[in-house]
């Protein structure tokens, strides 16, 4: 059965009068806001602005969600494509007014404000004042916003259409890319290898178009960062992420020190599968052990609900609500984007989850991961829309924490044959989020540096990707079987305003490990602490969010403690292999 998400809670269709009215309302509100920068500097006007902005954020979020979710479920939907461009153009035309409002906000003396409603938005107002140094003149802001609609946004849509319509031929049969990617988890090594080789070969038909997309999007990111006065694209990402350079430095240093540990894991797995020269790329997700239990979707759902409930009734009830109310789009199909994601809908207090479920334990973990994102949104539903917008690095914490709950609980229930599969799955995921993410960080850093001198060819991009993989994975992988096209279908490279969406995953994983360590020490009482922690993530910088639970994110020792938890699992994996 093709389980697709329900969007009727947003709108019935693109012809729904409520949808049409809401687009009109967005334009009306934006038009009315043009007078705000000319208003007096007083608390009454500031409060009016904040109330309007919260209303607008929820309204835009609702309309955009319907368009985006429809398009992700079917990238060929022409109505979604049309309205996506319409919304982009409407918002682009507001860019100069937005810049004026931001400058108007910067004139307030925040130390003299007393209204409780305004004080709830204090962090947002402080951040706005700080960001004013990167604003251009009003006309330039509008030009940039309008050019983006025919620049990076258009290239992103083009890339998505190429990838979603791509067919991979295996033994004279064509498959959507999403199905072929799921074959990496198949029990049969011949299927895994065929899928990998066919996938890599299939990119030749679209590589030029995707390379053009990447060059255009990163070119725009470089230009905009320079125009706004950032030291680099990375510096802009860190500021947008509310993350200090010191935090990133200690995180990367800890990852680099951990690479030999992960190389050991890959060599152990390679030897267990009969390989002498490291693990071939197509064996990254190969199952280990004799037990290859499958988890049909319904069974996977019940498993996640059960394990979530062991942490807190609220988390378990949230998962049950999401599944029963058709918030999930479950199986791969032609025209649907690959991968998985969660889209939180603050305007209606719900979420939607895209999966490409394949009946493996890894698919259960992916479900838990995305539901974790949704629970993060659940904990922010009582916050104002402005205060529910959290930065990239913290975005991966709740999701990874939920993964950990499921995996740790599962290890206590299964027999020895199944335990090795779960430990291996956990380590494979950790290695992906640390080692592969590090390779992506290296790739993107070097791509951006070279892109400053002009567009890169397909061969240059592939070489950068291979070299980054060699440096990150070391001899843990067989260098004859790497993946030169990992830059093609990963969506994280293709958002001009969100560069370096790689290190946040490692940040999220290791922070989640640290939080889980606190849970182990504090027991069931930690559930309330955890929900409070998540509720703070939209209105504090990352260092202060960490301090709320006694974590120092600029201390290398914190990150190393999380790495040590992974080392314990590698030791257990080696012990289980010997049995």
C-alpha cells in the first residue's frame, strides 16, 4: 500500500479558496508592513511589528509548506512549481522593505524595553541589531532577492528535477534512483555491487547539468558573502548558525583525532565480509551477521512508538499521533525526492515526514530520526513563530537523540545474532555522520575555494570528492571503489543561503550522545529537562543552549567524551565478531 502523507490539514488543493486567500493575505500584510520603518521608535510600534511578523511567519510557513511538500512528493507537479515561483517573487519584492525594517529595529535601545511580549523576543532583536552590519542598501537587497529567483533557486529546482527523473538501469530494467540507493542495504552482495556500479554509471547522463547547478549556487554564495562583508562563506554559516568559531574548531579537531578509530571499524567490517584492502563503497551498509530480520513499516512503527515511550509518554504519544494521522509519506516512487526529511508546521502545530522506507532496521532508525525532528517542533509549538526558528547545528540533535533511544533500547532486547546487526548499524550511522560528513566538509571547503577562480569541470569536482573521501576514510575503504558522484544527489550542497550543511550533523550526533549520557545519569527526570532544552533552541546561541544543561560546547573534553561512547561500541563490535 502506497502510504502518502495528508496535506488536507493545510489545504485541500491548489484550487482551495483558503490557499488563494492566504496568498492574498501575505501580500496584504507585506504591503501594510511598508509603513513600519517610518513609524516612531516606541514600544507600541515595536510590539505591533512583532505581532505582525509572527502572524506573517506562520502564514508564509503554511503556504510554503503546502507548495514544498507537494513538490517533494511529486517534483513534476506543475501547480507546485508555478506557486513556488509566485511566492519567491512576492517575497523578493519585499526585500528592500525588510532591510528597512531591520535597520529600524536596530535603532531601539533594548536595555530600556519593559513590555513582557517584547522581552520574549529579546534574542531575536539582539541578533537583528548584530546582523545589520551585513545589510546592503535597500535597492541592492531587493535586486539580490529578485536575482535569486532566477539564480540559485532556479538551479536548485533544475537539479531536483534531474535527480528525481533519473533512471538507473540494472539488468535491462530501469529503476528510480531512490530504489537503487535502498539496494545498498540488500542481503545479496551481487545486488549491492550491481546497484552501486549502475548508479555511478547512470550519472554520466546528467552530470553536466548538476555540475552547472553546483557551480552557479556556490558562485552566488561566494558573491553574496563578499557583498555582505563576511570573511568567508563559512563565516556567514557560523553566524547564521549562532555558533562560535571556537566551537567548530574543537569539533573538527576532535573529529580528526577520531578518524583512526573509525578506520579501525571499517577494517573490522571489511575483514568480516572477506575483504583485504578495506571496505568497498558498495559494502558500507552491508548487513553483518546471520540474522537479517526485516521490519515491515507497520512493525517498524510499533517498534519506534514502544522505544520512544520508554523515554517519556509524551515522546511515544507524539510518534503514535504522527503515524495514525498520516503525517508520513512512506515508500519510494517515481517523481518523489530521495532521502528523508521532516518539515515542522508551526502554524498548525504538526509536522510532515518524508521517508523512502525499505523494511530494514536502518529504515526504522531513519523514521526515529525524522520523528525526533518532529518532536523538536512539538516542544516549540508553544513558542512564538519567531522563537521557533532554530539554527542548523542544533537541528540534528533531537533527531539523533531519538535514534540513540531506539538503538540502545533494542540492544537490551535482542539475541546475540541480532545484537551485532544493531551495533554495526549504529557504528555505520556514526561513521557516516562523522567520517563521511568530514569528507563533505573538506569537499565543500575546497570546492568553494577553487570556485572563486571560476566554475569547476565535472572531472575537477569528481577529483575533489574522491580526494576528500580518501582523506576522511583513510585505508578503511578500498580506494578502487569510492564514490566520485556523492555531490550530485545530496541536497545539502544546493542551498545558496545554507552552505556547509555538513558539520551540523556531526555536531548534532555528538551533542545528542552527551545528552544521552545525562539521561543515563539522571533517569526519567531528564525527560522534562530535555523538553525545556529543546524549547530554548530558537531564542539562544548554541553556547548558551548548552549551558542550560551544564554542557560547555567550547571544551574539547565534552566532544571527546561523546567520541569515547562510540569507541565503546567499536570495542563491543570487535568482541561480537570474535564470537
